C-alpha cells in the first residue's frame, strides 16, 4: 500500500507516519531526509544535490522524483508513505506518472485536518527529545520530570526555532497557497480520506487505520 499524508505544518503527519512504519512495515519517504542522504552519499546525484543546495537554490522536482524512484527500486517494503511530497499540483502529476511507470498505485491520500487556531496552540507549546524524537507539549503532554525525556531519559529537549506564532502563520499561508490545492485534486481522483487531526493521538491513529483499511 502506497499513501500520501497531507496536512498543515504540525498536523501530526510525522507522528502518524512513524506509527505506520512501526506497525505495518511501511517505509517513510521524507524528501528532506532523502536530500540530506543524497548530499552525503558521494554519488553523481548526490553531488548534483549538494551543488544546488550549497548555492542556496531549490532542488528541482526532477531531482526529487529521481531520488524517490531510486528508493522505490532499491527498498523492499510493505508500502511507501510519501512525506513532504508532493507539495504542488505539478509534483502530484509527476508522482502519479512515476508510480504508473513502476507499475505501482497510489492507494490512499489521508488529510489530517486541523483548525488553525488550535494548531497554533499545539505548535507553539511543542518540544521534542533530540535523542529519541519523542514529542511533548507544555500543556497537553509535559514530561513527567521537568527537563527529562520520559522515554529515554535524555535531557536534550529542543524546540524548533520556527515553532512560534508568527513563523507558523507564515508556514500556514505557504501551505494554503501551494499545497492545499492537492486536497481538491485527490478528492476528484477519489483517493482522499479525511481524518480529524485534533483528536486524541490514539483516536487519530485508529481513524487513519480505518481510512486505509476501509
């Protein structure tokens, strides 16, 4: 099963992707992770990526699609989760063409739908463990011992520099301008499933599973 997780910044895509990876043996294809890996790989594609990023330019859709194609060909998985791609209608078309060439299908597009104001509250209070990646929140999920990760005991707790209200609202505007048209695109294709991303995490996880298996 190959799926796309859609949603505004902070909607919970990363958390749900991690649960699907652990529970179903799927592979999360994060464009950011793939670009970083390519840059340090020393391959011809990696050198091209490094040159573009070092020049402060955006990596082209063609290169990103090339990296995704490499992963699809070389990684044995129960399915792929596309994370951070596609972001635009052109990228959605390119991904569809790639999957068709590989004889694969896009089985579902799950939108984690959230309210902007609730999302601002969620994100501005968010912090993570730099060691194991566990996510916390000042109000809804503080650590049991202040300054210590509940999972691994690390004291390396971090907040993203852009997890503030002004930055988040800019990121939301960028999302609505470029990525939200994908919701209509995949709705027309009959692929879109909508899950309330502001529910309790366990309920979101159950609803995502129902959307995929229903």
